[in-house]
C-alpha cells in the first residue's frame, strides 16, 4: 500500500530527496524517454517530480536499486515518487528492462513494450499513484527472481510517467523519470565483447599530393553476461604495416549484456593501394563493479576485427590519365609535324632533281 509523506515544512527532507533524485538522474547516460518530446506547455512544464529508492518512511540515501541475489529469491522494497510541483499529479508507475541506445546510452524499453527480463520480475503494489503537491508516495514492490534465472547482470528500472497531450490533437506523449535496477545473479560470469559488421570505404581527395579518407563503421556487442565498459581504438595502416592514422573514440561507459553500440568515424591519410582497417575494443569494469575491476587484462581479453580495402585515388588517376593523354597528343603532333617536314624535304629534293634534268635538256637542244 502506498504511504504518502508530506514534504511541506520539512526543507531538509525535501533537499535530501531532491539531491538524491538529481544524483540518480545524473548517473544516467541518457534520460529514459519513451519518445521525443517537444517543449512542454505551461501546464505540463509545471509538473516536476523525482523517482528514487525508498523505504516505507522515505528515501534512505540509495541512488539506485542494487541487488546480488540467486535464483528463486524474493525482495521487498519501496520506490519513492516525489512531486515537487505546486499541483497534484497522477503518475503511471511501472518497471521495464534496460537497453542501450544506438549511441551507447542507457534507456528503458518504451512504455508500450512488454519487458521479458527483470522488468517482468517486478510487481508493484500500485500501477497508478496520485501525489499531492510537495509530497511523496512510497510505493512498495516485490522483486521475484525466477528459479531458472541465468547468472550475470539483469538491468532495468522503475519509472513514474505522465501523459502529455500532443500539440494540435496529435498523439499523446509520455514523459517519464526513473530509477535504475541492477541485479547480479552469481554463477559463471562471462565478460566478453565482439566487434561485428566492420565496413570501410575509401574517399579520395582532389589534392593529388594528399592521401584520402577512410570511413569506418562497426558494431560493438556485449556477448557476455555482465556489464562492461570498453576502450576503443581504430587505425588505418598502409600495405607495409605503417600506421597512417588512428582514432580513440570515447570510452563506452556501460554496455549491457546482449546490447550493441554502433560507431562511425572517418580517418585521414590513407595511401594508394591496399589499406588495412582495424577496430579494437578493450573491455573494462563499469563504475562500481568491483568484481570486473579485479579481473586481469588476460581474463578480460580484447575484441578486434580487421578488414582490407583498396584505396583507389580516382582524382589522381584522372589527372594521370589527362596527363598521359596530353603527352600522347603532343607526341602525335610532333611525329606528324616531323613526317610533314620529311615529306616536304623529299618533295623539294625531287623538284630540284627534276628542274636540273630539264635545264640540261634545254641547253643541249641547239646541237
């Protein structure tokens, strides 16, 4: 049953709740939003709320739900929904599974998607709660871990959402704020990353004295069963193994089991001919994960994938073709001129000989 608690007249409790809520929100890589929302209208922007772990009496200092339990275990806990606005607000409270966004951020499944992992293991005492202004509702919930739950990390969250009317009669939008749930089930914990879908393409430059650019696309997938961070390194090498350019994209702070991250970047200085492209991922521990932090580099391993492309500098080849054509044309013109001069000389010599014979005949006629 929900236990409401008035926040008016208790500034210290309000500040503590607000601070804990802000800490929970700042810990998120991206806000859990079901759909892009336009600038809130004055009526919707007045709704300000927070969600964080709680007890029956109020927040207890936790910024997220963090459990380490085995299969078939049951946990009873509370989630606090604090309304910081000046009017009462009704929230839809539910749990869902966590996912990574294509850019590697943290999010939860949209509200219309049914969870299949930890989000489905959470049962809330209420799915809808109305919170008075400057008050808080502590909603009890139960986390029931299935007996066949697999070892590793199971990540989700509990959100409190409000429905906002769309502009000019458009589809209603959901705005939500949540608190993360991290559950680690002991057993065979496997840290593993894989690089898949490595694609590269060469783009030449109009400057014949400069190398071209190589666009590299790849996907990093967490093929293990625990959360991992990952350092990234991408380089381009010549046919002789010389590194022509390299890039170190930002470290992935948290890639969830079974989730993927897509990266695209451009490297410069690619020479003519075969070019090697390599994407290398070095797994690491996420913040606060002491188990993964205790593993050796050999245990964590690396993930990499390489490919070779042919860098064909079409602009430079076009210049060479034009230059060769110009040289061929000049040679042809010179050869033609020489042949013409030779023919003229031969004709002149022939005329000279003919005129000489004619003069001789003319002199001998008086006899």
